[in-house]
């Protein structure tokens, strides 16, 4: 049985002296990472910036700067991983065209690390005492024991039973946190789902399923989003230091709110699928920001919600519950009639209304799209898991679904 990786965050409550030592540790490790990054940038080939290439000359230097063995190795890995990520982003065109000024500037500038950037700890330099709710942590001032932490009883139980791998020391808004990786056993997957729930992700309604019922997080959430957008615009217009501080704080608050809403939506979807023995089909929204053409207000709404996070939440919760999960090609799901299969742009006269020009059926546009996604999910699942039973007889939904699964 495979496991699902989740993260558990606990808040440290160190004394002022311990907090000073933790701050000095982050500054020292990130300063060392910046120095190593400059040297890595000076090397001619990306192959000379890997962990294996950097370690022979960097390890002794980092040790001489006061870092212990494991923290030194973590700094080397952090630098190597940063350059590997930059290389992937450059190759994918995430910084613009290859010959653009921005792309060249990024490629020729050393990767920089903030003084308070997170630092990874493994079990050699961080140990947990769950009964006492304390940790023992390495710092540049030496090992500090008995640093208390607080978390919910459920998080503590997960840590004690399922923690696996490294933990990150993070400083945020003057508070200290440890973010630990835990591996939760996944339930045996249901290989014969009793139908599918299609989930349409959208701007007016964050998520709408193929079932009859109200969309998730619709009107009330959009009021909240519009209010936050208005407040952000006012703070940005002021441009003062105080406004920038408030803007930064509000941005984090909005991110936490969005994460909470995404957790609530994903839990409700997965719970319903588990209760009814069905699978979940979701749109594959990879590259949606580059694909779609929208008016400016819609572009703002699209960029202001973490759709990828919502999809990730649905996927990992489904895996934990043993619920089948597939992503399908979203092309034309909003224009195709889920009753007769007729596809035409005119089928959707308004944002909310779907009216088929062929069979005359009238439905909520997002609900219709959810039905199409459910139908495509069924064909994708059959094509991958039951190829002998897959129906590829040529229906629009089948051909679109199979095309999505091949891509």
C-alpha cells in the first residue's frame, strides 16, 4: 500500500535567547548559500552546478564557516536545487522567450536567498520529543534542547505516528514554525467505481459538480474576493511603507483564507464520492493562464484563486480515501451538450446559462460542464485501467477524453 505525503506545521515558542540563536542560524546558512551561489553561477555548465559537482570544494569551506556536517550538506543541496529549478523554468519559458532581456538577466544572475529563507533539518540535527512537545535543534550557537512547540492534538498524533523525512525551520511574521513531512497510508483504491463526479472549476463559481445542487463557494466568496481586490488596489495606490506592510500582511491572510476554502471544498467533494462509491473527474488546468483569453476583470479573478492548490487537495484526499481520481482534457466542456453531445459556441449564451441549439435542453452552464467532465473521466479511467472494456465508439465525449488521456 503506497502512502500520501502531507505536511504538518507546528509553532515554536522559543525564549528570546533561543529565538536570537535561531535567527542567527538562518542568517548564517542563507549567507553561506548566497556565497556558494555566486561561485556556482561562475561555473560554465549547468552540470557543474549539481550537488555532486559542488560538494567537493564547498563542503570544507562551509565547515570552516562554522556549519556542522549535515547543515553544510543541506546548504549545498539547497543551492543545487535552486539552480536546477531555475534551469527547468528557463527551459519551460516561464521567464519569457529564450532570447529576451529578462530571460538573459535571470540566467546570468546568481540565485539569491533571503536572510530568513527556510532551512531544512534532518533527524541528525533535529529531534522531536512528542510527549513533552519539545524539540532539540542544531544552531550555530550549539545544540539547543527543550524548545517547546504547540499544535492541535490531531497534528501531534500524525507527527508521532507518521513523520518521515526532513523538517523545515521557517520564520514568518516574527513567529517560528517547523514544517514536517508525514506519510499517511492510502486506502486500497476502488478499481470499480459506481459512476463519476465531474468537477468544473470556474471564475463565477469556484467548483461545480455534475450532481444537482448549489455550486461550491459561489456568490458569498466572490463578494469577499471583490472586497479584497478593492482594498489591495487602495493600498497599492498609496505606496507608503505602512501601506506596503499592510498589503503584505493582507496578502498572507487572503492566502490562508483561500487555503481554508480549498480544504473545505475538496473535503466535501471527496466525502461525497467516497459515500456513493464514485470516482472524481477534474479538469486538467495545466497552463490555463496561458491558454485562455479573457476580459480583464475575468483575468484578475482567474489569477486570484489557487486552482492548482484545489486540484492538489482533491487528489491527495481522494488517494487517502481510496477514491479514483483522473484529470481530463477540458476543451469544449462548457460548449458541449452533456445530453446529446452537440458542441457549439452558441450553446452558451451567458456565463451561467447553457441552452443546446440541437436538442433544446436548458441547464446551468457549470453543471453541464461537470457532466461532460464526469463522462470523460469514465472513458479515461476505462482506457487506462480496463482497456478491453473501453468504449471508443466515437462519441464526442469519448474521443475528447481519450485524446486528453494520451496527452
